């Protein structure tokens, strides 16, 4: 039977997003797209996929190799040529729901989900620790559509209630994002991963991801790959993994 592939029905623009970046990407047969709502294990999964592709490399600059394509800074005019010039197997990051993403039957998609209660506290910490550069880049870079992102309220309970009641405020809708990926979970090129499963059984989940991506793990590199994907190791080398080096 023929597969009903997802079709993009809208663009998403905000202080963070410019979904049009995907429209001009020339997909390759072996492209990998790592998708999440955000704060759900994105960087962790990028690290896992990167280490699988490169066979365990302690110097892997994952954030550089695996750009967040729909983040509106730097603009797509800068980002797309960099991605086009990559000669390794590409693994790109998105926080878009399926209906705002140009979906390719040729690529493989890994969607990572996490309990919403954990997502919102991680978001709050991210937001509360944001410096002026973060606000300037998101709000002042030309091309922003919609309101600016403001500092969080002092009351953490208020933050939780607003995020819940206004579906992802002040970032982007959470429930729609999860639902859109859940709907296409049966597609042959889509794999669902859960943050809790990664924490519970990293070796098993890594093997599952490798099998989905058709990557054979060299047994002599397996322990190194696992070490470089551990929380402890990633915290010690955060600048390589975090977007913009954590700036």
C-alpha cells in the first residue's frame, strides 16, 4: 500500500523560529533528523547519533555539526550553505511539529519525548539563567515575528501554570508538538525514543538507535561511545555539545 507521507501545511515564526529554513534544504538519502519539543534530551540524542556516526570521537563538536535548522539565528542564508558543504552523514535538529516541517521520505527521523513536568522545569532553569545576550539575539535580530520573549516571572508556580494553561507559553506549543509526532509513529522512517528509557538503559537504547540508522557499532569502540554519551562526560565537555558553546 502507498504511504501517506506528512505534508507541510504552515510556517512557524516566533522569537525562536523560522520554519522556512527547511524549505530550501536539499535532502540526501541518509539524512537524520532529531526532533523534540525541546528540553527533552535533544543534545543527548545528538551526541549519541554523532558518536555512532563517527565511531567514538572525544573531540566531536556536536552543536556545530548538527545545527538547529529552524532557529532563526543565525539566518538560513548562513546555515544552509554550511549544511550543504558537510560531507559526513548529516544529522540535523528541529523543534518543529510535523505540520510545520518539510518531511522527507528519504530521511530518518528520531523523535525524543519527555515527561512534561520535567520539560517545564528544565525550560524554567534555561529561561531563568538566560543572560542579556540571549534576549538580544532572540528579540533584536531582524525578522522576528510576534512578541519578544520576556524574563520569567519570579513565582515558579506561576511559570508552571502559564506554561500548562497557555500550552508551552512563553516558548511554543507542547501538546501539539507531541501529538503531531505520535500520529506518524508507524511510518517506516520514524523512531520514537523516551528520555526515561535513555536514562534507564543507555546501552540498549543506543543499540536500538544504531539499528534504526543502519549503523554497525565497532565492538572495540562501544565502551568509548558509551562513555562520551554519559551525562558526566557531557557535563565536563559542555561547550562542545551546547548550542553556541553555551554562550
